[in-house]
C-alpha cells in the first residue's frame, strides 16, 4: 500500500508542488476511507490521481468542499466554492445577528452551489434566516438543493416563504429557484417576496480576454456560464461587468432591497472601484465600501443606503 | 512512597490496633489514636479551621465591605472542611469513650468494645487518608479540559521521526481506551514514512489533566531497521501537552490575547484569485506579536478550518504559558521545594533491546514495552504520575 502511495505521489508531483502533492494525496486517501460522497466518486487512488493529472479540480474528484462549518457537494460543471467567498461570507455574517423574532430575508443571485446563503443559514440562529437562491443553470439549482438537504437546511415546499410566515418557522430555510436574472420578469415569475434585508451575489466576472488564459482545471471543467462576465457578444472587449449592471438595474427598478438592507457583491481583480460606482450611480445606493480578501486583493463591494 | 507514609503513619499501627492484646491493650489503642490525631494533615485542618473562625469573628453581618466579601468567600470555601472536622470530633469522642471499655472485666463487653474501637479507628484513618486530602487539595482548574498533544522529532534524524509515528499511535490508542476522541490535527511527514512533527487533539473530560505528565523528552534506544551493523541508536521525541476546550466561549479569548495582536497570514501568491483559480490554497499562519508564537496550519481543505485550528493551537499555547506563569509565581511566593517539571528534561526511556520502558520521574520500569505502546501499561504509568502529583500537592500544603 505504501509503495503504491509513494509511486502515485511522484505522479502527482509532476503537476503539483511537493507539499500540495502530499496533502492532496492524503485528502484522496481520507475520502476513500470514508463513505462515498457521490456515485461518481472514484473508488481507487490510481483513478483519482489519474483524473488530477489530467487537470480535473481536486474538489470534483473528492466530491465535496468544506465551506466554513458546511460540507458542500461539488459536481461538475457547477462552480467550486472559493476560499475568497468563504472568507467574505463569514465577514458578512458578522454584520447582523438575526433572531427568530427579528428574522432576515436573503436573496442570493447566481447562487451556484448555494454556498453563500447556505453559510448564512448555518451561521445564523435557527428560525432567523429565510433565503432564496437564483441560478440559470439546472445543474446548479439541483446541487444547491442537495446541499441544503445535506446540511440540514429546510427547503419550503411551496416556493419562497412569504415574510408573514417567517415567524412560524423554527428552522432556517433556503429556496432554490431556476431563473435568469437578466430577464427582469424573473422576480415575479419565481414568486419572490421583495424587499430583502440582504442581497448577495458572486456573479460571473471574468473578462473574455482573461477567460481565454485560464488554467485547464478552471476553463475545461467549470461552466463557462459561471465565469464569463460578459455573456453576450454584444460587449466585444468588455471588462466583465455586465452582471453588475444587471444587478444595479434590478435594485433600482424593483424595490428589491429594504432601506436598511445590505448588498454584498464579490468582484474580480481590479473591478472593485468600477462596481462601487455602478452601485452608486446606477443602483442608487448611497454608500459603498470595499473589502479585501485574505491575499490583500480588493474582493467585495458592500453597498448600503 | 504512598500518601500514608508521607503522613508519618506507619501502616502497621492500624493492624496492631485491631489485634488487641489483653495487657497492652489500653496503651496501644491510645497510641494509635494519638498517632492519627497528631498526623500533620490533621494539624493542618485544625489550623485552617482556626483561621476560619477568626475570619468569622472579624466579619460583620450588616456592614458588608469588600474585605468582608472576600472573607465570606473564604469562610464558605472551608465549610465542607468544617463539617468533616465535626464528624472527626464526634468519632474521636466515641473512640475515647470506647477505650476504657477495652479493659472491662466482662469478656463479652470487652469483645464488643474491641469491635467498636477497631471500626472507629478505621473511620478516622479513612478521613486522614482520603477525606481531608480531598478537601484540602485545591480542585484542578483544568479538570474539564481536553488536550492538544504536540510531538516534535528531536535528535536521531529519521529514526526519531519513525519513533514519533509510533508514539503518536500510542497516544491515539490510549485515548481510545479512556473513551476520548482523538484525531490528528496536523502532521508533517518525511520521505521514509516517518513524521517530523504532529499535533493531536484529544477530546474528552479530564484528558488534559491525565495526559499533562507526558510533556518532556521521550527517548528511544533501539537498532534502527535501516541499520545494517545492528548498532543501538538513541533518538528522542519531545512531547508537549497543552490544555484546550471544545469550543472557546466568546469573550474568553480576550483574557489570553487581543485579536489585534494576531497577524493572520496566508501562504503563497494566488494571482488574480477568486473565480480565476480553483486550486486549494488553504494554508494559514498566525503570528502572535507579543509572544512571537507562530502557528502554521495546512492540513484542512478549507482556509476557514485551518484558521480555526490554528487559533485553537495558539489559544492552547497561550493558556499553557499562563498556567506556567501562575505556577512559577506560586512557587516564588512559597519558596517551594517541589521542583517544577522542566520540559527539556528526559521523562521516559523506551529500550527495545531490553523490552523495557523506564519512567524517570517515577523511577519505575515496565518490563513489557509492547503493553506500554498499546496503552494498557501507559495507563498505569499515567495513574501513578497523577498520584505522585496528588502527594506532591499534599506535601506542598503540609510544608506551608
Ligand atoms: C461565479 S458562479 C457563483 C456561484 C456561487 N454563488 C459561488 O459563489 O460559488 C456564477 C453563477 O451564476 C450563474 N448564472 C450565470 N448567468 C446567470 C443568469 N443570467 N441568471 C442567473 N444565474 C446565472 C451561473 O450558472 C453560476 O452558477
């Protein structure tokens, strides 16, 4: 066994630095020793290593990714939750302490795996948080529902919970909704109940130029719809800001946010200032703030009134 | 040495007291009681209770000053001891009353008295041996804590890191046998399957108090598997047992450190980061500026988990420091004679050739190395170390 492992370690070292190779191999072994996270999880170490060498992201191979106290399922091509997102979502959670008697409503646009609203649901008190997550991808919506179930967060049977029912619930809820946020009819069509206390989003933000240069493990395995900031060819040399304009429009025309609400948006490298002014000028938000990520990069725009 | 002998009580006093000789009866019995009554611990109880009644007389009931509050607290603390003492006086009185009857002319009466006398003496000696020490020895402030066990390889190169792996498994096994939950928080492996350093978490009530005596240098003497000419090598692993609690209550940390004194560093550059990168870069390092303690953690798959773990280790190290400082202060005040444990000191030797494990503090050897490594004999050693600690605490009290 040890001989097999050390041979595979050398194989991994061809694509990873030595320390990462040791750790990734150990994580693979740990997953193999436990219950299978999903039917597509490999059953042998050889297979896992072979997939990794081909460039597949570790998180898809292992089938899960921890996100704060949550263990989230990961399935291609739904975007793998990032460390930067984990960091700011915790920070956001510290800004409010909802209770069952003072509950909060949350809307997460472009929810993907559901990581952001599910984290809030798990960090905030039971019965204090009622979240909805919208995504255009069926894979994402299915995964986010599975993630809610896997982490013991309730999914209301009849769609988004109307605020007058919040008090009847002693658990936090998450409603996954299939929808296109660029079609302004989605608010009504998905049965949402605005205004919300918190609106979060980590929308696709990578400019086309940078997209073409992405590493294989991102470009070839994760959904291009989850990454490309300017999905239409109408913005040929865009800066990846299309979704921020969309969100600003939504805020402006739909009374989506309560007066004392918070908008938290993840942004890509070098986009924070632009997004802040989009929120102020186009979204009608009065105040904006920028948060750095653990690597010191401007990563989040917080907008309030 | 047992507690009994430290109390200047010869065990045979008791058996002699029970085997009553016709003529010598009276004086022997009297002697047994005097021995008990003069035991240093009984004198200590007397002193403590005298202090208590002095405090009581000084405390006013109506006008409660800050000093009064402190006095009342002290009085309250000694309440159980007062009850025990009342019981002691009662039993002693009965004993005194029984003594003359031991030389009664009626043999039936004598037999009855002998029985009664023996059982009363036994009661008193039980109080001397267990009740009083239990009430006098201060309760451990870490009794509820779990433990982190930090292992570092020392001299001996790869042999040391191989031995570290074995010691690590020894602790995992012994933790299991106590019913604790143990897991490896972090480890750095070497090329040849050894471990350079590791941190174990041992979760369970009392885990820290029982394991804390493991801190120190552990030495192994054996022929390394890789050694062709069969020469015995000596290598070492250093062990550090730190107190930790399941979940740190909010606000509790502030006693140990200020958040603003801790720098949280992430390793490596990550380029654009965010959506551009999906490689796991979860390693973090904490630097506590005032003490210079640094903790690196990279074994978990999420940065958040690594951060939590790193804070747990930082908290444990700072807590350990705090306990050490408090102990040093107490020692300085009392000019204590009991030597403090030096962590760089050799505490145990595992000699493979002789199939022997020697604990240098106990001065004991276990002639079955495997039973130590599997946990059974280690439990015996740990228990003996705990008892030794109890005795030292008692001695400390008695020399006050
Ligand atoms: C960068 S991912 C973020 C996923 C998740 N929130 C996270 O932080 O890991 C962006 C998500 O937006 C979704 N998306 C793209 N276009 C969309 C649209 N027009 N309407 C709704 N969701 C969309 C993608 O399917 C993808 O799941």
